[in-house]
C-alpha cells in the first residue's frame, strides 16, 4: 500500500471519526491528484463500505450514482465512497436527490477539480456537506516519509508515487508527465470544461512551468504561443489551471484589491515536480540561478496552499518576492535568497516596509544568512506549512 504521510494520517482519523457519527453530513475531500486522497480514503474504509471511482477517460452518466447508492444500501455498513466525483455528469443534483430521499447512507466524495466540486456544493448541496482540503506534500512530510533532503525537495517536489523513480530522472519525469500532469489536464480540464482551444491550454501550462516565480503579462505570453488567443481567454485558462491545483498567478500587492486584480501575475507552480519534469534536457543539473527560482517558487506554493493571502510587490527597480497575510493576521514582507545576501539586494524589502510599516521585513535564506534589523525565517518551517484547519463547512 502507498505511504501515508502525517497529514493523510490525520485525514484517515478524521474520516473514520465522521463515519462513526450517528448522522454525519456528506464528507467532501478536495485536493490535487496523486497526493494521497484515495489511499487515505481506502485506509479509512478498511473494507467496511462500498468504494467506487469515477476516474475514467470519459465522464460517466449520473445513473452510476444510483447504482452505487443502491449497492451501499444493500451492504452491511451502509457507507458509500466515490472517488473523483466531478467526472460524473450532474453529480451534485443526483447526490442532492438521493441524500434528500434517504439519509441512511454515510457518503464520502473526493475531487481534484476545485471549481467543479465547489460549484456543485455551493449551488446544490448547501448545508449538506463538510469540505476537507488536502494539499501537496510539504517538506516535513517528504523528509519523514521519504527521507528527502531540503535541496532535493526544492528541486523535485514530492508526489509520493514518483519518489521511487528519482534515481532515474528520465523515468521520474515520464511518470510525472504521464501519471500526474496528463490526467489533470486531459481528464480534469479538457473533458470537463468548455475549452475551445485545447492546444492553447497545453501551451499555457508548458510556458507557466518553465517560468516559476517569474512575472509575465498576458500580452507577453501571447507572443510565445503558436496557438493564438485573446488576453481574456489566456487569463481564463490560467484560472482553470489554478482550479486543478497546478499553477496560480499571484497578484501585486497595492493596498487596493481592484488594482491588485489588474496587475501582471507572478507565476507560482504548486509543486516543483511540475517544473522539473519539463526541463530540457531533463537529466541536466539545474543552474544556480534556476535553482534559486525553484526555491522561491516552493516558498510561494506553500503559502498559497496553506491558505495565506499571497502577493508580490514591485515598483520601478524595487521588488519584494512575497507579501503575505496569515490566518492570525501575520503581515510579512519576504525576500527569498538562495545565494549571498547584502543590504543592497534587499533594497526593495526595505523600501516596501517604509511604505507599509504594518508589514514585518523577513529574510528567507537557504544559506542561513542573517542581516541586522531584518528578521530571518527558517526555510524548513515555511516549506512545512500546512492548513491549520482542514475541515471547512
């Protein structure tokens, strides 16, 4: 059986406790592909329930839900678990009908498409569910389970199923592309959303993973594509990649939400494996500059997935890598450095904190360097962030 990390052990315990309740709400587990949702679900069930997956090459009819519901009703434990429920046509309406007709079934659903799942929950199943979010693996989990060191985690990320292939970079990259990226794009996006130009969608993803932690405008992106698309189309496709837990465009901090939404995005890829698997040539070691981009990207991805408000800041020659607001209203301006640090290359951080004194200047140095007057964050701690609350009704 695949490894269970600390957070998925918590997920197993949480699901078991919910199943044991007298009349639980529908349990919905939402998160990226290949991070352990199915393993945790099957471990929690331990054979004491009916399990089915909807993850097929083409969407399934809602009739399968009727069949599986009837099967669960006839079973001893009356528990039904459905994996990748977003692949079932009209799933939320069917679940609402079945649930309202009879609540004798304890129901667990998983999904890998945030938009499709949450839309169905909010529009159809309001008041009937609890949402449990699962993220990509963080560094502490990768270190404890797979003994990955910090530099290896930064370079290769951590999709559990891929780790056994790390001694053969080409084989590892093929696994990531074929078993993680292709299902996420080919099944979760192209099949389930009205995408008029699939080739453009793939090119946007390919460009994004080649530019981790870099700013790029829609107009500049347009010039790199063989397939042409309007700026709104490109922006829409970017938003879909975020809904599939692949790529997010971080906006500029300005103190004004409207101005932030209109800014040039900074690309953050949710797991560095998605970048590394598309390097050419894939066997070649990363340059120091490229590794620095990976380090910065990994930091941004953890803040995003941990639920922190995450921005960047840039004004003329001054720039701050990340401006973040935490769940307890921590306000940090963060500069990420993989190489030497001096006050000269922290001028953007100093300038920003003069303009916005409510933010604390923070340095994240891979070499453990410190500067007087600027606080230092531990990269291990930041790369080990996870959501403080995973169950959200």
